[in-house]
C-alpha cells in the first residue's frame, strides 16, 4: 500500500499556517479595537486589505515552492537507495527542529507567555492601509516560504507523494487552531492547560522524529549495537496499534544511537522550555515594575497638584 500521509509534513504545514493565521488575527484584532478604524467603510477596507494581501503573498510563495519542487522530484529518481535513506533521515532531522520551534512557541502563541516584541499589538493605530498590506504580505510570504525550505528533503528522498494529502490536513489543522486562538483571545479565555498539552505533544513528536532520523542515517551508513528487541507482533512498530506511537519515538528495538539521540533531544527540549519559562518570568516582572513605577509617578503628580491647590486656597484665604 502506497504511503500518502506523513505526520512530519503535516505538522510542518500546520505550524506555518498557524503562525500566519495568528499574525493575520493580530492585525484584525487591532483594527477592530482601534478607535481610528471604527468608521464602517474604513474598517471594511482595512479587513479586506489584510485578507487580500495574505492570500496574494501565500499564492506567490506556493508558486515558488512548486517551481523548485519539480526539478527536485526529477533529481530524486537518479539517487541511489542509500543516498535516499540518508536524505530521508535528514528530512526527519529538519522536521524535528521545525516542530521543536513550534513546541517552544506555543505558550507565547496562546498568550500564556508575554512577547518580547509586541508585533501588531504595538503598532501605531494611525498606520496606513498600505503599510498594513506590506506588513501582512511580508509575514505571510515568509511563513509559507518556510514550508518549502523544510520539505525540500522530502522531495529529494522521493517522498513527494506524501506531501499533498499531508499538506491539506496540516493546513486545515493550522487554520482551525489559528481561528480558535483568535476567537479565544477576543474572549480572553485561559488556555494554560491547552498550552501544556500542545507543547508536550509537539515536543515529544520532535524528539521521536530526531531519534528516527538518526536511526535512518545509521541504517544507511552502518548501525550501532542493538540494545534490545521485543519479539512480539503486538509490539511491532510497523503494525497497528503500536505504529501510532512510532512518530513519537516508539520502536520495538533500540540501538545505542537511538537511545542516546532520544534522551539527549528530550533533555534539550526540557531545558529550552525551562529557559523560555524563565525568560517569560523576567519579561513579566519587568513589565510589573514599569507599571508600579508609572503608578508611583502618577500618584506623586496627583499629590503635587493637590498640594499646589491647597496652597493656593490658603493664600487666597489669608489675602481675604
């Protein structure tokens, strides 16, 4: 049976579409909440400008990806099985990095962590429609073009057949998640639990892809020592039900490289998440300090005004 779905490709598409959807949602939210854009006709033009710019930029990026993919598909037919296996391993390593980046971004995307750069939320409300369109077009083009970079190894490995269906599923998931986050942000829902689950699953998926990619490369170049093998059909990673867990790092056998790769990448993922958590705490404490200082300054100004008014009244009373 021909394989038509790959979870790594699906996740790459979902990740980039999710980020593009969040960028679009941020600009839409700013326009909807800004007093400068409350005139119905002006607001309608602004929202339409965001949508058309996003669609045009995504279309240009997709055309570029297709133009590059055709020669790569032709090139893959002349590669030896060993080279294809190595390239397939590289594709999994690249995918693991892309998905790890998504795992680290999830708490910020869901609004749990503060952002170091406020993006659309911090731009001047008087920004022109042309500037909005340029900003949207650049960001959406960049996100969609990144898909092409991440899936290039899949073309070279002769796995182009898995891309269309995986891409459709990934786009639907990414768009649905982006719309859900947009709605939730407008309703101010708490998404701590969702953030933990999503970050954990994507982190585990990245770890599994990394160890799987390393194993593919050692199979092609020379395997390390096998530590154990589970000789039972139920536990076979190529059969249901256990094949479901294969993308997350499950295997009925383990080599030394697989073990080292899995636990090293898992430890790296946990360390990076902790680093992101510490960064978020620092940013939040800095923001709280700034707010506290602002409140003190405001109170001092109010006290000075009250004292000045009291002195004026006392002077007036003495004069009379």
